[in-house]
């Protein structure tokens, strides 16, 4: 079984525009790592499960949190993430498609703004 979060991060990092915009601050997990500067941009990708299948492909849903210091900055991070992960793939990710349009969220405990989105990915095991 492949680490699907790592596969999603690798696909996002391969996009030069997104990598440049975030300074390659593209992580797997629930939130940016401790010490992350909220005045910068970042993307956090995490699997939220997928269908159970006995085939040669994993069909997973990836949650994307696209951070920015301001709402417009978070939206720009989301737009670049969308461009990087919608209708794309690589040797590991056979196909990646957006599930819906992103939604602006403010974390209650930190006040950080991010855009929440989901991508369906077919990943080779």
C-alpha cells in the first residue's frame, strides 16, 4: 500500500507555480507544522478515505487546506492548488480531479484563514 498523502504532496510540489507561490510549503497532515509562519502561504493535504476496492488503483479523497495571511492570499493559494491538482496526474497519481469549489474557513482556535477543498485521486498502489 502506498502513502497516499505523500503521493498527493509530491504531485502538488511538482507544479512549479504552486511550489513557487508557497515556497514549497506543501505538507501532509491536519495543519501546517509547528513554527510555520502564518504570514506566508502553505497547503496541507490529507486523505479522508476512499472506496474499498480490490483493484490495481486506490480511489481516495484528499482534503486540501490552502492557507494565506489574508483571505485574498488564501484564495490565490487555492486557485494555484486547483490548477496543480485538477485534471492532472503523474507516474503515481493516475488522475486527480476537483470534487467541488473551495470554501473559505477561519480556524476558531488560531484565527488563520484557509480555503477548504477536496480532490478525488486515483493512485497506483
